[in-house]
């Protein structure tokens, strides 16, 4: 963002620049729909090795509005690439010893190029904190189409600058350089972004919505150019063959209840939030943070304090999977919060093509939380233990043949609930929990009521033998269930990875 603030070790300082209106920024993650998708990747695609391209206007934008999702994806094993359109040459500089770099300040003799070069170092440090695999600038390899070039003759686009409007939103600056991003034709800018897309070949492209979030002209131009670039990238260029992007996401600004586009949410872990805060600290000319590292807030040069959000939401605006995801979204209904990833299995396929994508669109490798797993497994084991003990003693006598159908049914129940629990929670060990609980229930019913036990043990009678079979069978059924779930899970992981 071209508004800037100094990182200090203490409190957020009073701003030394004022505007007629209080700047207004969208609140990240202000509203998450109950059926929001929980990944920006196509359903069935593991984040390990998945390529994601973020397109931002200035250094620090990547951290402020998408730092949590970038860190989250990177920690999950995704290859996160950042394309930055300018170097933030028109940013306001608060540190006294760097004020001479700011355009319009005493000592500044250029168009912000020196400030932009300084901010490149900050950007690299921020990318390291977030786990970004690769960072590139528009107009430089590989984010350049040599057949198009830059119309102003330079090798970079400059920050267009901005002013604050009376409504608290950003508007165009009064003095825009001919080399500024917004001065270049959209088609030209799009060609360079398309070159980056052909090189990276991402499964998801993430940039701004058409309003630029809070109205910054460079954000709006970046959004326009990115959408066009996705179209251009589908055809071959000088950088190589064409690439059809499966999913294109816009960073959600102000929540609009009537917005019918599919929404995705990324919720940061504590480690992701820590990475986002560290990346903000790296932008030392841009952001102020409290000295207390546990305090998750920051401010720009205008002094407006904002929360370091661990919840980032996006709206799907394009990609080859748009129609499939929109179809799912239209029929999703209220759903359950964080139900999973909806959409499709991968590039070029639909949800119906993916045998592992549930109708609700749950990620086939998404595991239930441990508290949920233990609760579900415990309840299943309790029911299996009570019901199994209740029926295990039933024996059908056909002439001289005794058929112990009760214990067979009881053991089938244990196997069923154990395999179901392991498969539903996506945890192999969960398949053992119902059997352990069922065994504990059977033990209690057999030995804690010596005057009227519900299980008779012994070899001298049929009822005693089925009692022994019930006890021993629970252990064998549990072991069998764990093996079945383990083999199924390993096969599932191989299938999804392929």
C-alpha cells in the first residue's frame, strides 16, 4: 500500500500527516458465511507442492491483506509465488533518517526510485517470514512479455500514488508519473502478468477485487489486469505454452450480504499469525506495531489502528472451475461452518469426476479435530459395547447345531462403527477407540455386577463360550478395523497425490 508507517519498538505514534476524512479500510474476515469453502485450492488437491500465485500492487500489501493465507499455505507445503507490480515508490516515510527518500520531502531528488529500491529489501525479508518460495516484479523476468515491453521505456512500473477522498476511500493522486502503473494500458500490464502465469502455472491466482479493497488506483488496475491476464495466459506466449488457471480469487473487501460469489476462508494457526506479524515488522518504513509481541495490531502513517487478522476471506471470480464451484455454491444452503473445500478435483475436471470429493465438497485428506474424533469414537464405542453385550448371548439351535448369531452380530457392529469412525475422521488410530471403549463396557457389565452379570464366561456351557468369544472377538475386531482403515487411508493419499 502506498500509505506508509514506521515500525517502532514502542507504542503506535501519533501520525504527522492528516486528511480531511478518516481513512477507511475493510475489516478482514468480518463475515464468514456458514458454507464458506476452507481452501483456495481445488478440492482433492493436497497443498503439498501446489502452486499459488499472489498478485499485489506494492510491497507490504502481500502481508497486510494476505499474509495469513500465504503463511498458512507455505507451512502446508504449497509453493507460494508473489508478483509485485510496483516497488511502492510513492509511499510516505516516517523514520526521520529515511524521510529524504519520500517524494516531495526535502532531500528527495528522484521520483521515488531510491525509496522503491529500499523497500525491495523489506519485501524480501517479509517474504522470508511468510515462507514465500519466489518473488518477482512486473516488467522483469519472468513477469515480462518481451513482445509487448513497457510503453514508457523503463524496466518497471512506478507506484501511482493516491489521495484520500471525502468518504475515507482512496482516490487518484493529483500528480501521476507517466511511468506509473495506472498510466500504462491495461492490455500491456496484463501481458506481463500473463507471462508470470505461464511460467508459474498456478492452481490458484489471488489478487484484488474490482474495487481494489479500499479504492487505491494501483489495486484497481492490478485487479483489472490480473483478470485479463488469466484470459491471455490460456494461449501460448513467448514464455511457453498456455495455462488455464483452475481458480481465481479476489481478496474480499467490505462484506456485502447480496454478494452471490463463492466465498473461501483461510483461518490462521498461531504460527501463521506469528509469521504475518514478523512480516509486518519487516516493512519497517511502512508499519507501526506495539512493543508487546502478543498484541496483534498495526497502523499505517495515518495512525488508524487495525487488527492483524488471522481470518482472510476471498471471493471466486474466475478460473476453469468457476462454473462447478458456483453450481455447488448455489445449492450449498446454510451448511456447517468450515464444512470443507468445495469445487473440483483438479484442473480440467468437475466435482462429479472426482470420486473422493463429497457432495459437500470436503477435502478428501482433511482430518477431523482430535476433540471431535474422540467424542465420535467414544459414543460409537459406548453404543457398540452396550448393544453388543445385550445381543451377544443369543444362540439359534437347529437340531444339534448351535448358531451363535448374537455374538456374530455384536462383533459385526464393532467392526462397522470402528471402520466408519476411522474413515469419517480420516484418522487411523480413531478406528481403535470404539473397540477399546466397547471392551471397557463389556468388562464393566461382566465383572462389576457379580450378583447379576450380563456376560457369562466359561468353557463348560454354550453361553459361557459365546461370552469368551465376545471378549476375545472385540480385540480381534478392533485390530482388523485398524488394518482396514490404515490400508484405505494409505491408498487414498496415493490416489489424491497422483
